[in-house]
C-alpha cells in the first residue's frame, strides 16, 4: 500500500494512529477534529484567492502531465496530485520560480496552507514530504518550499534539504510498520484529545487497568488551548498577506 499524505501525517502524531489508518480501522471524529477540518477548508480557500490575486493569468487546477510540467507553462498550479508507486500526495500549490538556481533544480516551489499562527516541526516536515513526492515525478527535489500561515497569511520560506534525511527515516519506519503489520505499543500524547481513535485507546487503557493512560485521555485535555490558537485565524486576505505573497508571483507565461 502506498504511503499517503494522511498516513504520513498520522505517523508524525502517533504510530498507533498511522497503523489504525493503514488497517482501515473506523474511528469517530471528535468535535475538535471536525472544527479543525472546517477551519482548514476555509483557510485553504482564502490562501488560494490570495495566490491567484497576484497572477496575471488564471492558475492551472489539477495535475498536468510531466512534459507540460517541465515545459513550465503555468505560473501557479493548484491541487497537484502525486500518485507514484509508493507515495501519494495532494499538494496545495506549486509556484514557478525563474531564478538561475531553479534551472538546475526543480523550478516549482511547493506551498502549503497552515491556519495556525505558529509553525510546528510537523508543518515543515509535511512540506518536505510534498517536496519528496514531487521529486518522484519531476526527478529533482526543490531546495525550498513556502508555508502561508496565520491570520495575516504570512509567507514563511523553509529550507527543505536539512529535512530530507528525517523524511526518509519516517518513510522507512512507516514502510516497516506496514510490512510487519504489527500493532505498535500504545503511547499517549497531547494529540489524543482530538484523535478519532481516542475511544478505542481509552478502551485499551481500561482493559490494561492503566490509570495513567485514562488520565491522559481525559476529554478536556488540550481542547481549550487548541481552539484558542485557531480562533485567532482570519480567512480573508490581508494587506500584510498580499505584501508577503508578491515575491511568490512568477513571471507570466502565455500557454502554448
């Protein structure tokens, strides 16, 4: 089974969650998880509008073939899908770069949309995952990517090469987990409060009579902090966001 973006992201949060998703185990989405998804959807649409506002021509929505991609016909590509053997991903956006270095490397810069004000290590690793997925198709890995985040839609540039070693280690670990098909030891963390498998893990803790696990799985754990973080996000483009995104605007190319 290919390593999908969803399974990779789950593994970064919890190995048990990644295993359960790979095993097609059904879970019950928490209210917090549903709220996050709603916020992400709205924020994604706002970021797309922001990027498009800096263009002279409409973006390409979808997945152009490799010849078209290497022909650099499109300044901005949205919803680019990679389905290459052992890795599957859907990239939020690809922006064309025209610098001298871009001619030697991959000319497209991956972009992710993250609603939170502060970027986490996982956010940067997911961007690097996108870059690795793109390299499977293009044959070259982008040196840097960008994340649009927060209520002001700030653009953060992330160097990707320092993250690639860890990406490969995680990919190997996920592959080993899928190959061995052995459920990992239950380890709880702050992500449990919003995980769709919280009830299942709570039942496991009860069966083991592990009071420390049951305490960690309190339904109120972490919920207030996370909602406060995301309630600060605005979904409409701001002047600050427009200033930051101008340097993402590639030169306009007339499609052949």
